[in-house]
C-alpha cells in the first residue's frame, strides 16, 4: 500500500463489499430481476413464470398507466418524432415551454427541468455552491446528492456528514461554521426512499430564519404528487418555498412520467442554472413522449382530481399502518408516506423474508448496505393506488406470518432488532408481546408433524395448522 492514497484504498474495498453483497443477492434470486409480463397494468408483474403483486413500485398515484398520459405521449411522438436532437442551449422542443409554464403555475415559482433528478444534481450543486461554502450531508440523503456534493470538493467546498435528522448536531455545526465559512448548505431528502421517514422541514426553516448563512437543499422526489397543494410535494405541504431553499423533485415516481424538476425562489438563480448547468448545455433533451405525458400529468395536478387521489392514497397508507401495528411488526416509517420499512437488522434475515414473500406471490424489496447502514437491513415496500384494500390486507398478513417464522429460523428476536435501530427507530416493542409471539412460534413448530404416504388418497386433514398471525 506504499504511496497508495488511503482514501482510494478504502473506496475500492467498499466497492468490493457492495459488489459481493449484490452478487450474493442476485445469486439467490433476490435482486436484479427482469420482469416477464407482456403488458403492465401497474399492479401485477411476472417473475420466473409466476404472477406477483408488485409492492415495489414508486408510482404512488398510479398515473404511469393512465390513458391520458399514454395518449399524450403518442400524440407528442406523432407531432415531433421520438426525440428533438439538439442541445437546449441552442434549440428546445416546443413542448418544453408548455410544460415549464404549467409547472411554474403548480409551484408559483421559477423551475428548471432536467432529464432526471440525479442528472440535475450534477448540474445544480456546482452552480449554487462557491469556494469557501460548506455542505452538510444528512447521513441518509440520496446517493445522487452525495455524488454531486463530492464533485464540488475539488472547487474548495467543504463537506461533512451529519447523523440522520440530528437537529442538535446540525445546529452545533452551523454555529461552529458560521464564523469561518460562506454559505452552509444542508442537503437532505423530503421523504427518505429507504426508511420512509421525513425531514423535519419546519425545524429546518426555523434554523434558516435564525442563521442567515444556513441554506437548505432538499430532494423531495418521493413526496411529489402525494402531498401539497397541486401535488407539489411533502416539503411544500409543510412550508412555502423559503428564500434560502432550493427544492428538487422527481417526475419519475408519483407524477407518472420522467424528469428532474428544480424549483428556485428567484428567477435570477433559475436563469443562471439554465445557462450554466452542464447537462443542459451538453446533453440531450427529454423524449417527445415523456414531455407529452408530463404535460398531461401537470394538467391533472392543476385540477381537483389530484386531491381525490391524495385522499385515496392517504386512506390506503393509514390502513396499512393500522395492520402493521395490529400484527406487531417493527415499522419505522412515517405514518403519512407511502414508503414502508420493516426493520430486520441482518442481511440474512432480509433475504430470508424477501424469498418467503416472493413464494407467497408478493414482490417486495430487501434493503441492505449500502442503501442503509450495515446492521440496519430491512424490508421495504410501497403502497400505490393500483392496490386494493384486499391486496394490502393479504400482503401484511403474509408478511406478519413470515416475519416471525424467519425471525425464529434466523435465531433472532425483536430485542435484537430494537438494539440495531435504537438511534433511528420510532417503533415500540413490548417485551411481553415479543415473548408471547416467540413462544407461539416454538409451540406451533413443535406441533408440526411430517408424515409420508405412498398415495395421496391416504392423506387426511391435519388438525395442527401453521399459523402465527
């Protein structure tokens, strides 16, 4: 390792570990799936010739299959072709002006569009930060924000990581940095895509009011459409756009299309981003189909219909939280959002549970390092308007049964999980309930008898059925 930069050494070791984890998960049939259905209705997918209900989609409002969006996409292609092949610095598709006008009506603020949120971060963060500024990254902020923030370190921007949603430490950092730095940018998510928790937006705004150097850069991709007036997102449901805030959100999830949307408090900064962002100068435009579908979705967001959809989704979310609580599952997600995270702790437990749920006919996601800290693995699933109440009920009942079976099989208990998540968990575990459920599992497994017969007609109804719900 002589003359080899230590930071590069550890970077390579981290990549090796991530690659090993993903390769192992792939070999077990838990990740990198390829859907097999010939048409998609938003709810049902096929894997390994088996039909599953998809609880992994981020299209929370169910708009990606809406006939109006599909028709608008087709019409846009017929009018303008598949693509409009020019840098936007020279010439933009006529569809952009209509879409941006609608989106500015939505947010009542200047907006800039990118092909995706991730690409947008790469274009915006180098423009809004300057030499001498400091970026404070929330530990759980999306990796695309982290990547773009590391890029500007080369330009003399400081970079530190702050424990997830730790307001006390954040304020200490602001006080320490205020006398020795330029702007202090706190970068976070509005709704966190893994844990399904939220940023303390109102408390962050209070900090921005108290400390003029403090600025907020928030990625609200998972909050878009589900919350706020005109579906402007979770952040905007909590506060008006603050002068010290840059809001970025996504159109690839509940909005039903594709694209990154960046909202600025003043037009001058928006124009600077539009003129100087590399992806807008040197990259291609969004396809005609995407722009057409986005226009149709924006019109829905400007109508009363978005409120009806928000209320319907909120009812689904509330029902699911009630079921999870009823079954005693360690749910650490916020009660308002459509992203759910069931804490399990170990990668092995997550893999065990995902496989069991696939066998039951439900597609959910196992979430492990590096998406979450090592030792804080979990089961992530999402609720959309494609699901029925019955779908949600059946999925949670299956999850409850297999959670406690997997817990027993892995030799773990609920207290192990509570210890692993002690710094971030909001769930409460009753020791008596945990003990009772563990004993019930043991008793049930002890009663199971396996009898082999040569003829199926000899098999009689079993009195001892497997049920731990």
